[in-house]
């Protein structure tokens, strides 16, 4: 490039002289050796038009069949190169070569020509020039060019507002949506990546050379990994040799310092390579942004650990990355579980989860828990061990169900129920033994031992637990008396203490996840925790104090732990009370259901449980019919919704077409509720997001809709929800209208 020629070109520019001088004085010498005078003048012209409203300029020139030169001149922001590479990849461009330049913070001394010291500094700018080809099957017309420019401006404006994560989130989603739709093979970046650091060749920056296999989105994946590590990219030289990339990055940390320490280099080499590979497994992730953020946090934890080589090797496996992309992109609370587990337990848990069945059986669970409990020397230590075991098994069951869609909802519910029953059973034994040591064993007034039983209600009683279900319990003891210890206490005090100890012994990770709920006991929160059988029978009786809704709730009662004989007596009383033929006030029950729809559903929202056509319409319809017909048909006396549905069909109480709607609707709505709750692990997550939002799109992906076409998946889920809830609502009205 000749400076006289450049001067001539610059004279034709309408840009202020200060802008021209500032631009030229702050570009390094490599820049001037790469571009002609006309090209440099063009870059300056683009830079002169930049302002806060339009912080980026784009120029695209066709260079032949499916080949383009793409020039971006913009104000400089952290992670901008990564954002730009991701955006171009999401529009179907494969970057073959190019150069990226960032203007210097310091004014460079001009060697000759029209370079003069400007009077005041301007914002740093970037000049990125890419030689790119359009991937086969893609088109780039005027409409797509306009959309690309609009997307570029939106993203750079986010960077200008320091919203780096939001910009990265949008690029992640655009790119993964494109890769999904374009049917790019998953996991294509498992080939080795060679990374070499050079701190000698540049006075200011660390030079990072990378060699590896080229695949769609490579530059984005790698530069995004650097950004996530807090690395600033100042200059890039991109060169492809066939299917191989040979790229050079000039980098520093966020403070402008070289990457000098060996530990820092090792951490960067590991994390950049793994994030780069992980990015191409995000096609199957319900929420790619959530997945990459969680994976980055995992790498922080790994790098902190001195003995991390086995886990790093495990993370390089294709199967592992598939697993983590699905897991990390689905649930915040499962991610928190993941971090909660010690690394020495995490590797075998992930490595072996496929070898274990979803439902291993109560006996296997019992043996495993008791083996662990033998390591504890006191009640507090046993409490810790029991809850750690419970949390590990919950995590195993959750990810097994999440990652293997062929497993049924009923299998999942039963696996959770088995775990809950074993944990409650062992908790009862531990807590009761502790109290007996202090007060002696409880005895009846005739000196016989007094038995104690624990019954499940709600989802536990029906063996219908799901993600974030709470554990509803009812405590019953045989009758009055005293303990036989040195300091005897009345049975009512003993069993009240036992019930209190059990509810505190089993800890909930957060509200709703294995949270013990005792509100369905007689008198609710105003009543005692443990009731003698006689008082329980008096409360739940035609002349007792139980409200109609409590009679309905008792349908789900089932003995789960403690003395079986006493537990069966409680179940027998349930049958006499619920199915004894006493009149059922259907009108009042329907009015209560109407109040739930009106008071518990925000205006304009859809609550999958409480709205018309929601899960409660199915469950309540079944329960109403159980109460109304259970006196004549003992087969209806079951706490299990699907079993009751089957019996109602067999007895022809429920028309076949309604049975089909209710069964399909029940399984669909239960799965939908699980998909809503799994994100945060919160039992109250029952409101559908607006169908136009990304949140709804990710809900669809969690449920397996539109893995390749996000928009189609969103529409399919919307149609399914409308179909099931409309049919359930209409059937509910048909069954009970006018009654």
C-alpha cells in the first residue's frame, strides 16, 4: 500500500480529519500490509458513521458462487469477536479465512504518510474481514442480509450496555436453533485440538495458536470458550487448510496482561478445549444457554480440584457430553444437585447411571441405605448420611428419567415412591430407637407395646410422585399409655416427639423437593402431629368433624411404614368412612372446584393443575365417582388414579371415550407439570409461559418437541396442550353438568 494513494482515497472521504487520523494512528502495522488503500479508506468511512445508536457497520460482497467477503467495523467490546462468529455461523456462513484487528488504546507513532497525532482519542474500534462460504442448502438474499444486519446491531447494542451474557445467550440460541434445523451432525468436535502459547513473539499479548478439525461454528465455539474464561481477543488471523484450521489469536486477560502462569495456561487449555467440544453437543439441549453456563461453572470446580485428570478424561467422552448437554440445559435444581455431590462420588454416579435400572426395588434401596448408615456413630451423623443417600438416589432417578425418554411416567413415580418409603421407614426406626433410649418403649394401659404407623397421602399415597413433589404424611399410634423407662412419659408425648423428630430428620433441599407435609392431619396445622387410632376414627366419621374435602383427600391414604397391622386398620377405617355410602354433596364439591379455578389462576394465565381442563379436573372427576360408587364396587377403593380410571371403565361407570381422554390427558398433564417443575425444582411452577416466549420454546424442547425445528416444536406443544385441556374440560362438564 502506498501512502500517497491512501491520501488520495482519504481526500474523497467525507469523514472528519480527526477521525481519519485517529483511526490510522491506532492500527498496527500488520493492518496496513494486508489491505489496499481503497479498502482502508472504505474501513475508515464505515468507522466514521458509527455512533451509540449504530455501533456497528456491515458490508457483504459476493466473491463468486456461494463465496462472500464480510466486513464488520464496529466499536470494540469484550467478547465481540465470539458474538460475531456465532452470528455468522447461525446464518449459514463457514468462515474460511480472515483477519481481525482492534485499534490500540495507545496512539502509535506514525512511520510516515498521513498519520498525525489526533487531538483527542476516539472509542476503540474493530475491523473484522472474513472470507466465508455459504453452507450448501443455505440461501442469502436481500431479506436475510437485512436480518443479519439487524441482528448484528441488536447484539452490539447489548454489548454496549455491558449485557455480555444476554448477547451470548441470544447467539447461543440462534446458532443451536440453526444447527438443529440444518441437521449438522452432533458432537462433531471430538477430534484433538492442539493449543500452543507464545509469550515471546509479541511485546504486548500472548499468542495462542490452535490447530484442529474444522466444523460448523468452530470459531464461535472456541472464542466463546475464551470469553467465558475472561480472555480478551485483540487480534485474530484465520486460515483454513482443507478441513483443518490454523488460527492465531492475540490475547490477554481482562486487565490487558499476558497469560503467563503455567497453571493459568493449563486451565485455559483444558476449559477452552472442553467448552469448544461441548458447544457442539448443545443441539439436544433444551436450553443451550443454561447448559453452557452450567458447564463453564463445572470447569471452574474441576480446575480448582488438584486430582481432576480422571474427571477430565470422563468429560472428553462423547456419551458424557451428550448426557451433560441434556442435564445442564434442563434444570437449575438438578445442576445444583450435581454440584452438591462430592467429586469422588460424582464420577461413578455419572459413569454407572445407565447400568442401574430406574426402579431397583425397595429391598436394594434398603440394603444400600443400611450399609451407609452403619458408618455413622451417632444420630446426627446418621441423619447426614441418610439425607446424602436420599439426595444421591433422587438425583440418579431424576436423571435416569430425564435422559431415557422410553422410561414411563409410572415407572418414574414408582421409583420415587420406593425411595420415599424406604427413607421414611429407616427414619422411623432411627428416631424411635433414639427416643426409646431416653424414655423407654411406649406401652398401652394394659402394658402391651403400643404400635405406630405412618400413612402416605396425596401423591405419595397414590404412588404418583414427580419432580419436586412433597411428601404428605399422617402419623397414627395405637392408644394411650406410658413409656416403660426410668423417666416415663405419656404415649401422646412420646409419639408427638417421634412425629416431630421424623419431620425434621428428613431434610428438603428446597421447598417442594422431598418436603414433609403434615397439613392433611385432623384439624390441619391446629392439630397434633400424631393421633391415636380412636381419635382418628372419631374425626373421620359421618358424625365427625372432617370436612367433605377431607373425606375426598382420604381416598389417597395408604400405609407405608411402621406397624403394618395398625396401618391396615387405618386403611380399613378409610374404606368405611370414604366408601360407607354416606351422601356425597357433589354440588358443594363442584362449587369448591369452581373457586379453585377462579381464585388460584391469575387472570389471562393457564395453570396446568387448577385451570379448567387441568389435572385436577381429571383427579377430582375420578375421586367424585369413587366416592359415589365405591360402596357398591370395592374395586374402586384404590388410592391410584390410573387404577381407579381403569376400574371405572371396566364397570362402565365412565364412558370409553371419556376414559380415553382422561387417561391420555392425565399422562400428558403429569409430564407437562414435571417439565415445568424440573427447571427450578419448585412445586408451585404450574403456570404455562406465554406461547410466544423462548421459555415456552424451551418447555417444548424439554418435552421432546421440535428437536430439529424449534418453531414447529413450539406449535406442536401448544396444539397438544389445547387439545388435552379442551377435551378434559368438556368431559368434566359432560359428566357433572346439571348434577
